[in-house]
C-alpha cells in the first residue's frame, strides 16, 4: 500500500462518520505518526510503499478510530502551546481553549514567580508556563498517580522542570503542607454529570471521568475548595486563575467575590464563551 492509498483509505473509512475534512486531518496525524514523514515529504513521496509493520499499525489505528477512540490516544501524542505531549487514558487531551488560559497568565506575569497548578493531567499547563516563564518556580498537583506519571514523563522529555506531587485538593489536611505561591491556576473538573448525555462518545468512553465531572448538586465544588486554599496559600496580591464551565461564569465570579478576592475578572475565549476567571488575593 502506498502513502497515497493509505491516506485515501483513512478518509474513505472515517469520512462517513466524521466528515471528509476531519477524516483528512486524522489521516495526516496517523500517517505522520506511523511513518515519521512530514506532510511535504508525504506529498513528494506519495507512491512510497508502507512496510508490512506500517500497514499493520495503520489497520490497528483504523480499528481504534472506528471505535471512536480519539486520535490523540491512538498516536499517544497531543500538541499544546507549541509542545508535543504524551497522552493516554489517564489524562485529558489538552484543549486549545486552555492555551488561552496559559497566554493570559503569561501576559500578566512581570517578574519571577512561584506558580501552583492544580489538577495537572498531562502537565500541559505547568509545563507550558515553565516554557514561557523560565524564571518561574512551578509546582503541580493531581490526585491521580497515573496522570502524574504522564506529566512527569512530559516534563522530563521536554526538559522543562516542574515539581509534581500527588495531593487530593479536596483533602484540607494534605494541602496544609503546600508552601506559599504567587499564582495558583486550575482547570478543574467542571462538567455536571447530567451533561454527559450531550457529549461526544469519544469523550465519554475514553477520557478520564475523574478529570471531567462534578455532581449536579455541587457544580462549583472545586472552585470553592481551591478558592479557600488560595486564600491561605497565595501571597498578598497573588493571583488565582480558573478555566470554567461556560454555564457558570457569573456564579464563579460571585463565589470568588464572596470569598474576598478583589478585581475578579470574567474572560471570554476566542469563540466568545465565558471560559476563564481571575481573582486577586
């Protein structure tokens, strides 16, 4: 099978399910992952034959994709803020909107700071912050040992130093040992359990539920607890940043104001959705 035939096979297989444009995007990702060849090389050498091993890898990838497994889990890689991260089912796939949260922090920071990221997942937020703010000291915590293993590997592979610890942020005894920080940032679980029925199958079936969902009767659980922690662990004038569920922007703002944070700001993403909140201690 040639490179061109492999590309066509993926589009013909996935096109009826996801549309030809998305199928083509997936085809580029899968074939580059299998062959190691960039897009231009694949155009120039479109008649190059896949090896037997590469054909087997292609078939395995197609089988997984037909079961709605996200292409990032199939290849084990996802891009975030110009960096390639290892991902697996222990961590969420980094989203483009979270890049906007990182960008907001980077624009605000003027001097060396100490940063705490809560709920690290793949390590995307703290590692990207370390890349953009090399003078910063960056810590990150997560309740999941599997997630921390992935994040630590990414930190090591990308040669960006982040200090990771396994801590349940809802355990107030465990968080007492944390030092003081100038910035605390979190993209916590914020999707209500009742919203599952409206979500894509590939998210529900493959991404870690512990990192996605909160009870319907306590949608602000993590914002409230992290806000209380930030009151104790942020320096005077320190900043707290959240990625949020677009449905609860005003509620998160009110919560932080009631907790005593100043200059609370609600920010929209590129699509005009309420997506980020910042408060000053």
